[in-house]
C-alpha cells in the first residue's frame, strides 16, 4: 500500500529514512533500521573521517541492505569524510548545513543518491537545479538544529516548488504523522527522535529516558542568537543557555557553553548539563522498542487510518 518513488530510488521496502543524528546514529542503529526495511543512516556530525569509516564498516558487517551517511557540511572534516564515503561506495548520502553541489557529480558517477535536508523553498529549488535525487523538508518541530517553518507549512510548499520527491521530517512519530505527510504531498518521511528510543540505538539509557519522560512542552529551542538554533529537552543546560541569551552573551560564550555537550548526553549520560537533542514528538514516545517494531507499528497504524478514511 505504501510503496512510493522513494522506495524505488533507494531500494527499500518502507519509505522511511532514519535521521542521521550525531553520536546517536551509529552503525548499529543504521543496520537495524535497514534490516527492518527502511533506510538506516549513520550520523557523521563533526567526527573525523576514521570514526565515520569505522561506523560504515560496522554497518556493512551487520546488514547487506542499503544504508546512508549524513554529512554535516560545516564539519571541519567534511572533505575527508566525503572521501571516505566515496571510497566505501555508500549507497546514499544526506546532507545538512549547506550546499552539497560541488560533490554531486562525483557521487553520481558511482550511483550514490544525494538527498539534502532543506528548511526552505528557496534551498529546495536550488538543490533540484544542482541535480539531487530528492530533498528532506524538515520542519522546526524536529530535534537538534532547526529552521523556522513548521512541517505542516513547509512540506506542501516545497512539494509545489520542485518536481523531485520530497521527504517530510519534523514532528513525525507514528502512523498518523506518516499519513499526514503523504497528504501534504511527501513521498516518504525521515524519523529521528523515535529511533533514539530503539533497542539497537547505543545512546545512553539516561538520554532515552529523558525523551520518554518528556511531555508535550518538554523541549525548548536555544541558540537563536548564534544563528544556529537547536531544539533539546529542557534541562539545566537549556536554562543556562536561556539565561546567557537574555543577558545578550556573545556568540563565542554561547558556543563555548555548547561545546561537547551532545556527546556528554549521548555517550556519558549527562542529561542535566548535556545537550539532549530531541523533537517535539518526544511526548508521544512511551517506551523502548526494536527498530523493526517501531517501523511495523507505524505502518500497521497507517494502514488502519487509511482504511478508516476510505470508509467515511
């Protein structure tokens, strides 16, 4: 029922991409999601090339299905990471924080699909002209680095503006969200926060529990004054950010406060002063499940919703 162009383009069973979350989206998680029929993605973040290579090799050992790597174009290691991804013949790359245009032709030569994350119609149009295979229209409901437009507003405008497939992201965690994304014109979805709470995700138990305990108003956006706003679970770090921004602290002071805080949360389990990046749908997540169960439950619910709508 839910086979779309994205399934054909990426050679996957379900039109679902797992978000490439830095420190969270490891080879283990990517492989589990891919084995479940969706597209698992390794998050390169600001990690050096050797780290990314090790995660790619790990994923290859755990799955023979397609998987991808998310590359942060502002990373100081971006050129080396791009070289590793090219050498490893990774089937799909998603990108954030910039324009991947100068890399596209090289990856096209080896058949790698390129799908950038876009927060606006203007960037989506530019990416289509550059020759990407699809775009991920990500709304401000998502965790981590965010734009300003909501998913509900952004996705249909991007769909109307480009002819390539659009993948919806931000605020999607269940069958209701998936069906809504299809109604907006998307050909698939990208899910991040919900996969943090997959059994196969190696993020610290404290990180997962922070998401499970969060309510509908459990997240806040910090760092707007730096030009790089970030959504995270409310905690002592978030309150310190809010305090410094209210005092008109410098960008340098705010960046120093945030340095290394994501790793502290994901790896060390510091959920007080660590950056627990998560989306607004945290309140919908009630427990930890295998990646396969997360995906099958979404589509079981989606099929039920479609059948109910048909009966109206």
